[in-house]
C-alpha cells in the first residue's frame, strides 16, 4: 500500500485528502504512507543513482561516438540540457521571479544523460555542475568552413539524446508537466 499510495500521490500531484478518498483510507494513513514511501525512495538513491566508472564509462563514450558518428566523441561522458517544469505562481511580489522567457512560471530542471538516454544526474534546485568540467559547445555562425560545419552536425547528433530523454520523461509524467506544481 505504501508504494501504491506514494506513486499515485507523486504521479497525480493530488492533496492528501483526495488520495485519502481515492483509496478510502484515513488522511493520517495517507500522510504516513507517503512520507514512508518518500523516505524509502531516498534510502534507495545510493544504489540506484550512481555515476558510471571504469568499463561503464568507456561504454558511455562509445555510445556518444556512435550517436555522433565520430571518434572525437568517444571521451564524452554525458549530454547536458535543461527543461522548464510548470509551477503555480507563488503569491506576493516574489511570484514574478519564477516567470521564464516563455512567459509562464516554472522551475528549471537540469540533467545529464548517457548515450542511451538514461539520466545520470538531474537537479531542479540549483545547477548540478559543481566541479570544473569541459562542456563542448557547437561553433557559432558564421562557420569557418566544412570542418566546423561537420563538427556541428556531429555535436547535434550527440546531444539530441538529452532532448529525447526529456521528451520521454515529460511523456511519462504528462499530467505533471501540463499542470503547475506547488
């Protein structure tokens, strides 16, 4: 019952009272089950969320090499991007701070995925890059010849995996991405 209640609450973003009515259990039970479920998920994070290392890291590089169709991407360890998650506008004057460039209130979710589209790390609270790393970016227009043009094509193919990963994430949690959070 803990897993069912927690997943239902997370997936539908309903109040405890609505979940209580849906499962015909007391409100205090829903509260206890959801909190226990979230604690159980947090306890699993060390075994479920881990960065690739050793042979696994080489496999990630090979995946990006195949995506980009270029051996230059064999040392790539992830594709990084961000997406907006809709939220309700917080009350008061600070509510305008959450309005994004697309003119709706949101929080920014930043994530890194491997060459198969599996999320390696994601962070909605603050940027997940805290260590100095090299982020490979495409050449800006105007391009200086065929080499830069070819690199940009390889780069676009390699980084398209993170866009597909966000598409899958938003598709799986469609109700969460359409309605505002909070």
